[in-house]
C-alpha cells in the first residue's frame, strides 16, 4: 500500500492520442484510452480521501474513491459495477463531461500540489472502466426488483431522458421512451462528433437500457404526432427531456445565404446522418474550402474540427472575446489548435456577404476589445470603431448557443415556462406546473452539460417514483416552483 507522499509523487498519466496530422483526415476517436497498466498507475495517485470532495463535485454522486481503488487493485469489473450504481452512461461521461470543472476541480491531490492540472484523472479512469467492460463483451445488468405496475413515459432520449429511464426501470416501473429522431442519444448523437464520442458507444448504452426492459419509440414527435396530454392520460407520470435544440442566430444581414449553417444542422448532417460517408450515406454537406465558425464553445470547436475532416483547406474560429473567456473545454481548444484550426479572437461578424447567385463569399468582421464583466462574469466585448474588414469564406457555421426546444411548451399551455422558454420546475423534484409531468436537462437549464442534465434526470426520477407510489405531494401549492433556466 502506497503512502500519501508516494502517491503525490506520481505524475498524471497522459492518455495516448492519434497524431494530429492523421486524425484531421479521419473521424476516428482522438484519445485512444488508457491501457490497464496506465489506468492502474493513474489510480495509484488517488489518496482515497475520507471526506471525498470529488463525490460532492459529481452531479450524479459517483463514489469516485471506491471505483478508483478497485482499478488500482486490478478489479476492473468491480470498478464499473460501482460506477453504474449511480451512472448508467459512464463511457459517455468519461469522454465528454467537463471533469476539470467538477469532480477534478476539488480533487485533494490538485489542492496539495496547488495545481488544478495535477488532479487525479477521474474522467479518464471512468472511461477506461466502461471501455474495458464493453470490449469484454460481457456487460453486466443489475437485478431488477418486482414490478410496481406503474408506467412512466420519457420524452427525449438524450442524457436526462436516458438517466430517468434507467433509474425508473431499476425501481420496478415500466418505461417507454419517445424520441423524435430515428436513433437514441439526443445531443450525444446529433451534436457531438464521432471523433469525440463514437456513436457505437451511445447506442451500446441505450441497448443496455433496452435489455433491462425500457421500450424505445423512435420517430415520435411529442407535441406533433402525439400530444403531451395524451401521454399524461396513458401513463402514471411523464418526464420531459427535450433539450435545447433550437439554434440561436446572430440576426445579421446575410444569414439566409447558401452555405450558412447553424451548428446544429451542420453537426447533425455530419454526425447522426453520417455525411462524412457521402456518397455511401445519402446526406450531403457543403464541403467548403474556407470554413468560418462563429463562437467559442465546445460546439464551435466540434464544428471547426469537423470542417477539417470534411475537406476544408482552412478552418477558422471567429470569437468576440479572448481565449481566456472561451467557454470551451481547454482540451477541446488544445485539440483544435493541434489539428490546424485558426483562431481569430476579439472579432465578430457584422454581415455575411454573398455572390450574385446567393452563395456565401465573405464575412464583414469588426474588431473588439474587452470592457467590464457582463452577467456571465466574462469581460464584455466592445466594438472598435472603424476596424471593419472582410474575410473570404465559402461556408459559415453559427455556433453561438441554443435555446430550449419550444415544441412542447407551445403545444401544451399548461406547462409554465420562463422568459427564456425554459420549463419552470420545482427545484427539489423537477415537477412542472402540469400534474404528473416532470422535466429536466437543457429544457430546464438552457444549454448546459451532459452530466448536469443527468443530475437533473436523477433528481426527477426519484420524485417520479415517489409520485407514482403515492408518497409525493400531488400539486405545487405546497412547494412553489423555482425558475431554473438560463438564457440559452
């Protein structure tokens, strides 16, 4: 057994990656994963803290020291079983969750070194455990309790919906998931590129739920093909997890030109509809030679990196603040730079210019400087007068955020929303203003992270169970809902 001082002397173990020059030409996953030897060495760095601040930093409460201790001992099967006690999507979370801002941020090892980069690599270890199980071909299923006779409907097969479905099926309820797309995953499927989250992993996680007994009904658009009120009459409780899939635009001249995409459409074509396989896949995408992506978040990085894989000679990020204010994960910015994405910072488009045939030809861009912080805590960009210039482009991708999906609120007036279009819920239970209807994830939070959506789903599932079993109050008079949304 290593002593704490010996553990602190071990450096963080980097995860092997594809060479940048090669990976920009393919859609295979960039990080290659830990070997068992690397995983065990990284696990040796964990101090096994009694207070375990990392658990409190995890939105779904994974027992992090316990599963890491099992990896250290070579008990990989036990490690994944421990993770799955609270997280049924470990392969996903190990890849796309911002651990550096959550569980790893409060890691005692990082605090001991006074360097947040020295934290135990919790996300990489979670991914290793999940991948080890998947590659073994022996995915263990939990033993289910006796059926309760209650039926729950889940609207949306994204991170929140899949979490609710998994939690409720494990509590003995029958669960049916209604998904608008033809595949499960929500933003995991349409929004995150193959090179960051292989779709096989998403579908494997959903397949595990099906093996547990969850029914999936695809191509079912609740609010169109079936009304929410119908589900309320047919099921004992309903969860709404329809996400934040409404793209935001800049509302500048030229956004209707050919060659202008929302990031949602661009990534959906490339990811879910596999445009990168065209003509073998029948979904085309405009393969520009100079592609400009507007924005500085993870979605902007995904779009700019996808453009390279679609054959762009130049892929450019235009962002109105400096790199320090970028909301994208540091790892994603690093990977984009490695692959050759150009960053044009403190700049913002004011107009998109086109040819006489209606195709994008260039952007008019204005330089910016940083003023005082705004409501987000980031310094506010201020235009520099007389600094406008043009930059040629034949494809423009707008990646400045998303708003909550408006379909269910628009078709169901009984569901209360706030001024940003987020469904208003009771912050302790996820219950909406409509009896028997709960909500969580981005439809409540606005565009957030996968793990936060899962945390919302876990809380709602617990309340739905209590509601269906008759132990939760039946209306909101006893606990008024608190707005949880933020601007998308």
